[in-house]
C-alpha cells in the first residue's frame, strides 16, 4: 500500500506470493459486479437500487485495484472514463426530467413516458436509477483513485 | 416512569448523537473530527428510522397476493388487497380486514438521501485533510492555528 | 426487568426483538464512547466502521432494509476505505487534548442533549402506529404506490418518483463530491501542487503565503508531476 | 405585463423547475468541456438565462401571486412542491443576478487565481453552488431544503479551498467551514426530523397548517424550532456561530468571495424568515421568546462586537467579512422586532447588503488582481492608481455606512423607524453607534486611498493601472445599483413590504 502505483511484484525466485489471492479475486470480482447488477435491476422488488448497486460495482473495481495494483486498475477502468461517467449519470437523471418537460408534463413526471402512466413510471424509475448507478460508481472510483494516487509522505515505520 | 420505557429508543439515540457531536467539538485532530461527524450523522439517521418504526410491522416491500384470498395463516385478505391493472400483481395492503402492517417508508427514503450526502461531505473533508497535511505537515488543529498565527502577524508575502 | 415487563404488557412488542435492540444499543454506546477515548487514528477509523455496521444491523430490526443495505455498503465499506486511505496520507496518531479544553465542548453537548431529553416526554411511543409521523403522509405512500406505480418496493417508488427531485439533488451532491475531490487531489494525485520562482525565490503550495524557509521534500519526479 | 407577453406559456408554467434543472445539468456538461473559454461561455449563457428566468418569475409573481409547481406531477404533501411567492421571488432574482455578475467578473479573475486545467470544473462547481442556492430558496419541502443546502455547501467548500493556489490558509478555512457547515446542516435535519415527528409531513405549508391546529405543538415542536434556528444560524453566520466566515471570505478566490458574501448567508437568512414566520408563527410563545431574546440579543451583540473586530483587522477582506457578520445583526434585529415594518426593513437590508457587499468584494478582488493588495496600508494612493475601482469601492462603502441617497441608508432608516415605532430606543442607539463604527472602518480605507500618495516600488512611483473592463463593469453595476436603490427606493421597499405582509399581515 506504500506505493500503490507500483504493480505488486514477484519474489526473488520469480514466484508470485499473492497467487492465491489473485486467483480467488479473479473469480470473485465478476461475481461482485454481477451482484451489483442484480441489486440494480431487482431494486423494484426487493431492497436495493441504483445507489447500493453503484457502491458495490465500485467496490469490485476498488478490490481489483487493491489486489492487482492501481496501475492495472487504471488500465481496466481508465480515469478518462470517470469524468464522462460522472456527467453521464447526472444527464441521464436530469435528461429524463427534461424529456418529461418536453412531453408536456412536469419535471420528473414519468407518467407521460408511455401511453400507460404506470408503464411510464416504470420506465422513468429504470432510467433515473441507471443515472444514479453511473454517477455513484464513477464518483466512488474517482475518489478512490484520487486518494490512492496521492503520494504518501509518512513512512511505514510510523505505524 | 413507564412512559419513558416506551421511548427508550429516543433516549439512546440522543446519547449517541451527543457523543458524536462531542467527538467533533472536543478533538483537535482533523481525521478524528471527521470520524465524529460521521458518528453524529449516523446517529441522526437512527433518530429518523426509529420514528418510522411500526411495532409488528415489516419492511415496506409490498407482499404480493398470490390469489388465494388468504395468507398462509388463513387470515382473510380481501379487504386489504388492491387489484391492479390487467396482468398486474395485487398487493396486500394494511387496512381493515388485513393484519399486515408495514413500517413507514418515508424516513427510509429521507435517510437514503442523507447517507449519500454524508459520504459526500466525508470525502471532501478527507481530501481537504490530505491537502492540509501536505502543506502544514500536521493534522492537529492547534499546530495549524499556530502556523497561521505566525502568518497573520507577518502579513502576506509581497 | 421493569422494561421487559412493560414490553410484555404491550402485545406489539416481542421480547426477543427488544433484547436484541437493547444489545445493539449497548454496543453502539460502547463503540461511540470508545471512539471518544481512542487516540490511535487506525482504531478510530475501524471503530467508526464498526459503528456503522452495528447501526446497519439495527436498521434491519427497525424494518429499514434498504437503509441497512446502504449503511453497510457506504458507512462500513466506502467510508472506512476512504478514511483509511486518507489516514495513510496523513498521521496515525492524534495528540490528546487536555481535559480543561474539552470542558466547553462538554457544556455545549450537555445543553443540546438536555434540550432534546426535555422533548422526549412528548414524543410518541416507539413503534406507535398511530403517531403523527406514521399515520399521515408516510403511510399514504404504501397505498399510493400500489395504485400509481405498482412496484413492490415502496422505498424505491418514493425515492425515484414521489421524491425523485430529492434524489436528483442526491445525485448532484455525489457529483459535486466527485468534482471536488478531482479539483482538490486530482485523479493522478497531483492537483494543488505548484511551484513558482518570482525573483529567484522558490515558493510552492507548501510555503504560500509566506516564502519563509520551508524546504521542499518532494522527489524530483513528484516535482515534475506537479508542474504539469 | 408587456415583457411577459413575449414569454411562452410553457416557460411561465415550468420556470421554477427550469431554475434548477438548467444549471444542474449544465454543470455536469461544463465539468467535461475541454476548453476553458467554452466552459466560461457556457457558464455565462446559463447564468444569463437564469437571470432572465428569475426576472420573469418575479414579474409573473407580482401579477398572479403565489404559484405552486408540483414536481413530478405529485400534489403536495406527497410530492415535493416548489413555491414562488412574494418572499422568495426577490431572493431568486438576487441570486441569479449575482451569479451572472460574478461570472463576468470571473473571466479575468480566474486567469490569476485558478490553474487553466481546473477552470472548467471550477465553473461547474460554481454552477452547482448557484443551483443549490436557488433550489433551497424556491422549494416548499423542508427536507428538500437540506438536500439543496448540501448541494450548495459542498460545492462552496471546494470553491473556498480553490483559494489554496495563492494562500494555503484557504484549506484550513474550507475545513472549518465544512465542519461547522455540516454540523449546521445536521442540526437542521434534527429539527426537521422533530417537526416530522410532530406533524407527520414535510411540506412547509402543511406543517404550518398542522402546527396551527396544534396551537404551536408540544415540546417536540419547541425543540425542533430551536435546532432549526441554530442550524440555520450556523449557515447565516449569526454572531457566536460566525467563526467560519472570516476565513472563508478572506482566503477564497475573489469571485467566490464576492458571490458567497452576497448570496450564501442571504439564502440561509431567507430560510430563517421562512421557518420563523411561515412554518412556525410568532404568535406561539416560544417563537416570540426566541425572536425577542435570541435573535435580537445575538443580533445586537453581533453588530457591536463584529464591527469592533472589523476595525482592528489589517486584512481588508477579513475586515469586510466581520462587517458582514455585523450586517447580519441588523437583519436579525429587524426580524426579531417582528412587526411588519421591521421585518420589511430586515428583508430590505438583506437585499441591499447583498448588492453592497458584492460590490465591495469585487472591488477588493480587482485591487488584488492588479497590485496583490490585501492589507489596509496597501490602499495608499489607490485613488490615483486605480481611480475607477476605488470609485466603485467608495460608492459601495458609503452605502455600507448608510450615507443618504444610497441603498444602505434606505434600509437603515427603515429599520430605525421600525425600531422607534415599537419603542425600542436602545436599538435605535445601537444602529447609530454601529453606523459610526462602519464609518470608522470604511473611512479609514478611503482616507488612506485618497489622501496618501501612491507607494514607491523599486525607485518608481506606481502609476495608474486600472482593472480590466470585465471587472469594472460588474462592480460599477452593483455600485450604481446601490445608488439607484437609494434614490428610487419605492420598488425595493414595496417588494420588502409585500414580503413582510405575506409573512405577518395575513396571519
């Protein structure tokens, strides 16, 4: 953790001391991401929703960064995407409201998204929850990248 | 005296809130202050959620009526159900004839929002702490104030 | 045992749930008091995570499953990770504050607490289904959701539709937190670092406003990074 | 009337939502714009549209009265409603106008203060702050106030911290503001929670109705009121809770300082008015007690102490910040006397002080931009080296003191008469004394600027070096506005009286 930019190295015999950790993580991280999407799309029926799913999805990237190093994580999820992702989420949410305005209803009145007001509500909730997911995921990853990339000034002996 | 027992939750929550507030006010370390703020805010969440609790209630996730007209304990549910539009499910609602009770969903919604606001504040506070540590070499408020005091006397550099 | 007798007299209260509640509350109080006494920042951060997790458990017993989910993911997860990574960039220990300097804080807290305790007597009983909070707008959402929106999770319906505007604000808050952290730290960890040489005298983010003799402890490549 | 004919109906109907949705969505887009000029242009266009919308809203409100916008199509109390009435329409115009003025000023100012690659996110944060302030002003839902309060606060903490590029004290100032601001917001949330416990609703009008039915409510409502006043007091820099303010104003980037000084505390003060007179009512004994002893007491103590502190400051921006705390005292005094005339005077001072302080901070910012001036002794010869900037500073400064034919005079005279009508002669005396104190701390600067010769740097006398036109235009707009308000005061006074009648006249 002292130098997170550096890829976790191998020992002097060329072996990877963290092989077990990495194998398990490779297996686990897709499952965590999958669970995030379950939470996202099951939010209408059980506990969950965009915010919880976003945090879990971000946690999968953070776990990847902790195990494979921040540089690898930045290759997998480039920082450039983050700024666009943050914006995209807000636009998805606000844009849904603007579409409602254009269709003649109030801001965020989803009823006019479909001919049936209940179906319209369902579409609207789906769209805004997606916006929440995108923003929360990217912001959480952004914050982790920002803290992780900063060079620490205290040495490990201070512990 | 027995009245107070029915409100024991509020008493505990107030103690917790004030403990959090005390950590913020009494400590002079920037990170500890933020931890205290977090405890304070989490305790306020507890206040809201305890307001919305209904005894004997269940989480506000509507139970679908499978069309048997009664739940597994044999209670008649007809009065309390709502039949929705064609193809839709019908839900068991509280009301006369129904013994289902849900807890109040509104405080839950408010607190979901507040949790997000709390983590946003925390992350900005931590980012500021990191920057302060870099430029002042300390995260103890007393030392920061001492350093600023010197500058205030000197005036700003030309 | 008076409490349990009172609970047993009130049929709506289940004694095991009450005992669980009391255990959780006791745990919360212990953890909160421990944070007050702790000096090691690592312990404080971890205890803060524990506090959030215990709160999440209590939220489950209070029927707030969505909130419990979020609190566990955010309070115990993300917040703890963030505080740990910030602590890595800062210090490990906090210096103790002498008791006499905590007196003012204690007074403020005792006053605010006493004010709230004064109001406890007029508060509705815990779990009262007929309290104003539970009998009016909040409970209407259950019937309205079944009618207007027709999804089982009432919390999602209220969050995204009835109070969707609040949630828009929430998304914006998160966005501004992301924006703020990017402005303050930068995605590559070099925001806010600068250096200038007016009149041949080196000043940088550490020394401004005074150009007094503060040595620059950064490595050369860090300096190069700061310039960009 | 004539102007409104040109406004399409859908805009009139949806203007309240437009007021937040536009800056929030555009803030997200501005944050990713690659070019700093484009980012400025987009911010400028957004704030210009906001200003037009705000004026439309105010005119429309004057014509048709209170309007309620049902957000999401859900009727209150279940949905969140936006309310435009005589009380918040002027505040909306103020915030939108100040954001436009600040953005024009920021074009040159950011060149000196914000790194080029940070400018697009900086403008985005600025738009978020504006949207948050507008949001908390127009909402009719108590919890929604908290959400938008935090939108504006979080972006404000960041904006203040951006001052670290030239002074590291901006970081500790931002941290202090964050801790106290969060405690304030949390106190507010506790208050709203207690109110919810008492009334079962979050809609302000509904709360007011239920509280009136309960005849003021039980102890829970009393404590709720106390926590809301303390929470908002932290945000509006009520006297002993103002400790975050001098640092935040003094070390933040100059456009941010001007914007904060003229809007942030004003929006919080508006909320205090809204809760004290609209949700609660001065006829409840506990509200009357708080008005009489807490707001008036702290207001008066703040007026005197903060004015004295302002005199002893060497940093001009800290001096102006303490003066702001003192001016908040005037507004609290007006609110605390709680007659229609006094509340109108306090409200008028809220609007006028925003114009005055905005102008002063913009002028100080221009002086810093040209000469790096922050200290009082640096004002030597500014009357010669920056005559136009100093002119704007002088006009706004005289208005702050309360010289006749300026905005400050109108509101202070109204406040004095209101206090005298209620027989509060000691309050009249305090207003006089603090005006003299204001004369001392502003006059001291004017003397140094006009009657001392410019300093000699490297053997040469500093020559005239005027601020760029993009800085002069905003500051003179505000300076002339304060003269305009001072001479043709009827419109503003009428607005203030309508607002006060809305709060007190009817009920």
